[in-house]
């Protein structure tokens, strides 16, 4: 029973973190939910986009800067579960529906994120997203190589 309580508690902690993102990146709320050694990464981000933030101060400063890049993210269709072998490993799937401020282009993405929770605090947040959608929303372009023939014809 204690493990099931821990699973629910960890999933709820992640839900509150995502709600803080939806609350215009409420950094004060996030600060209360993460550990001092909190690490934030975006593993599939373009090489030229910051992808590793180590420590609470650096990670929260980066997350705080996102509000300058885009309107509130409006994360929705949230599904959260813990790994069967470790209730401290939490997987969240969600979608975003926002707009990039500099381009006024819409930004919609699908995310699969992995959180690590230890001693009631989030210690790691790895957000996996489609970088092509991000590049297009900020005004970039992704073209197939010359002569590429897709499987669709």
C-alpha cells in the first residue's frame, strides 16, 4: 500500500509542476517542487538551442525565460503514470497549444517527458518533443534533401 501511495504522490507532484507551467511559468510554484540539484534537459532539441540546465537556479532561470519566447503554453491532454519498477520515475504525455511571440506563429507539439522524483522533490525533467515543429514555429524551415523520394510517393 505504501508504494501505491508513493506512486500517487509522485504523479500528483508532476501534475502540479505542469500546472505551474500552464500558470504562465509560475517559477515560485516550481521552486517549491524541485530539488536543489534539479536537472532540466530537452534531449531532441536542435543543437543551437540550450538543452541542459544543471541545478535549480540555472534550470528555473531557463524556464522563466521561456515566457519571453512564447505565450502561456496551454499544456493539455495530460496523461501521467509511474514506471512499474520504480515509483519515483514518472512519465507524462501532453500537448501544447500556444503561439511564438516573435513570429506570431502557432506552436503545437506533443511531448513525452520523464521526471525523477526523490524525497518528495523533482530531481530531473527530460522533455522530449518534436524539434521540427519548434523550428517552424520560430520561423525556421526544414526542407528534405535534394532528390529525396518519400515512401508516400
